[in-house]
């Protein structure tokens, strides 16, 4: 999720917003493992917008973590499937921690994680009646995350940052593909993500 | 009978005017828009529940920042935007340019995609 480490200007930020989710210097630099560069950008005009977008991503990861908790607590999953769900949830926790680290660097307040009951209502988990429902539900969330992360890749001038966004999208794609397989569905068509 | 064509034309004009007054979209493919909505928007939004973003059902004709219980940015709450085909198109084109300080960082660059998504949001399925 992210943007280039080149100079940060308003016009450049506008260009980023034309392509999808936008993050700017500090967040990008931190996520790319460049803390010194992150510090350089922190406090800039674009930092507030970075924090806003990162918080949106964090909210997405919080939702994913809680969705897997709800799935696990549904007692609808067979043991092997449950183990996979827990692994996927761990991946989302890794994403969460990376995003929290970015927000800390920016001096921004992280978005609130809602209660499990709130997520249950928003995601209508009461409609899940069997394992296939849960898998389909999770697959939908993962596909949405893939598309959200892919949507930001064209924004990058720095190929390393585009690669990082691709790594995040890849995690979600792996999740989606495995869930899709578990549902017994055909393999996704070529070029079916990000459109 | 001789007046039928006139009546048809008048009916079309009136219904067309009413449709545009509510901001529905001419030329948009709501069915394709629904597929695009499902693919691109549902990571954060749904029709009936506010999640990362606010619920969308009934968005046409609603003032921006007015879904009860959703934590909007001050910029959106302060805006006087009313959602219709034109304002939604501007929003999806570049949310930050349209309402600086808002929180949504996702845009839809392709004009036809925007038109179709907006057509879905204005369709009976999303009202």
C-alpha cells in the first residue's frame, strides 16, 4: 500500500489519488524498511493524509482479524479448515502490526478496533449456516482486500514500493485462492483481480 | 389516439426529469455496476451496514456525511454536497480533490466504470 520515496508534492499526491488508495512519503518509507526516510517525511503536509489512508487499511485488517475470529467461533469449521483460518488470521495480525508501526511513526492515532459484536452485526455473520458459508464469506473479504491493495500499485514511481504493495496483495491472494479451492470452485481466470 | 405520441413524449420528458432530479444515471449499466461494486467497493462498504466506510443504500439524494452512526471526517460532515450522479462521479474520480480532508483514499479512474457503479447505486436494488 503505498507511494514513492521521491519528493512529495501536492501535485504528486493528486496524481496518486487519481490511481487508487494513496499513501505518501513517511508511510511508504517505513513500510519499505526505511525508517530514516520515514522520519524525514513525518510531519509533512502529506503525513496527515498518509495517516488517514493507513487508518483505513488498519480498519480493514481489524475487520479481517475479527471476521476470522467469528468464523472460528461459529463451530461450523472442520478442524483442518479451522487451522487454516487461524493461519490467515495471523497474517492479518502481521499486517495490522505493520500499519500500527507506521501510524506510530507518523504520530497519528490509530483507528479504534470495534467490538466483536459490532463486527458480527456489520458483517451479518448470523447468516452463516455451514462451513461453505463461512468460506464464501472469508473469500469475499479476501478478494476485496486483494483489489484494494492492487488499486494502489499504479500510483508508485518507485518500483520497490510497488513491490511492497504487491507483497501485501499477494498475502490476500493466497488466502483467496486457498479459500476458493476449499469451496471447490474453478481456478480464477487470468487477470481477474484488480478489475 | 392522435395525441398518443405527444403523451408518450411528455411522459418520457417528465419521468426523465424526475429521474435526473434524483440523480439517477443515464447510460450506465447497473448490472455491470453491481459487479464492479462487488469487486471494488465491498472491501470497505456494503449497502446496509456501515463498516470501514458508510452504508450505501439510499445514497442518492442524501447529503454527504449523514449516515447515522458513521464516524465521518470533519471535512465530509461540513460539506454541503448532496449525492447524485454528478457528485458521485466527481467523488469517485478523485475524492480528495472533491472534498479535501476526507478519508477515502480509493478512486475509480475509468469513466465508464464510474458511470456503471453510480448507475447501480441509483438502481432499485440499491435504493
